[in-house]
C-alpha cells in the first residue's frame, strides 16, 4: 500500500476519462462533486476551448471566467434558443414593470400628501405673517405692474 492518499479526479478529467495530473488546469474549477457543471460547459464550449481560455487568463481571473462559462452553459442547456439572453430579457422586463408600479405608488403618495395638505393647512408663521402678508405681496405686485404711478387698484382694468 502506498503512503500517498487518494484524490479523486476532477469532474473534467472524469468526464473526459483521462488521468487527472497534479497540474490539471480544470481541477481547481471543476471539483469532482460537480460533474454537471463541466458536462454543460463541455457540451456548449468544448473542453479544448475552455482549456485554451483558462491558460490565456491570469490566474486571478479564472474563477470568475469559469463561473460565467458555467452560468452561460447552463442557461443555454435550459434555453437552447435564447440562452442567458432570455434570462436577461426577462429580468429587464421585470425591472420595467416594477418601475412602473413604483411610479404609480409614488403618484398615489403625492396625491395623498396633497389632499392631506389641503385638509390641514400649515399653521401661520410666528411674527404676524400669514395670509395678510401673502395677499399684500401679490397685491403689491399686481398694483406695480398695472398702475405705474404706484397707486392701489381702483377697480378698473386698463
């Protein structure tokens, strides 16, 4: 009996029925307990294309690349016509629908706030301002524009 422990071949080597060597490019990304992951990637992209891609990428980008390949392959297996584009389109439509719902809810909130403000006007400001000052300001503006002499409104329209 040998002193080295047995390590099962990665999912890629097992699928391809070859010996999994210590420097196998697939081993870190296709563990033996996920055979379906490599099967889908192999079916859609091919083992040699994936190996070539992994060899060309820096090691810190390989995990993300395999994740993307696995996602796209699984989406293509589930939906042979649209693949992941079908899922993306579905999500975009869902976002648009939810945005319309949010806009409608915000419109209702604005209407409710406006109705509440009409029913409960804010209290007059301290210092005697309030309605008289408000009307006086607009009265002054009106008189200034319609009567250059600065006089008050005499009831006649020029």
